[in-house]
């Protein structure tokens, strides 16, 4: 369970880094389509990471074994 949660955390971190690098490193006027495409990919990774983290935390609530 922890491995899956770490995977979703790494997706969130990768998407934030990708978005920041896209905004910082590309010229908005020259590479407009590539910039939009990279931001869409970063957004998809962020949504998948956040959704997976929420689902893992919700599904983990009642699954503790004593």
C-alpha cells in the first residue's frame, strides 16, 4: 500500500517540476504549441497523482489489521 502511495506522490512531484520547467524554460511566443502540450501533460500527471493519493488515503481508513 505504501509503494502505491509513494508512486502517486512521485507523480505529483514530477508534474510540478515539469510544469515549472515548462514555464521557465520555454519562450511563450516561439514555442506556444509545445508549451501548451507540456502543460497539459503536467496537468494530467497532477490530476492522476492527486486522485490516486486521495483514493489511497480513503481506502486505507478501515483496512488496519490488529
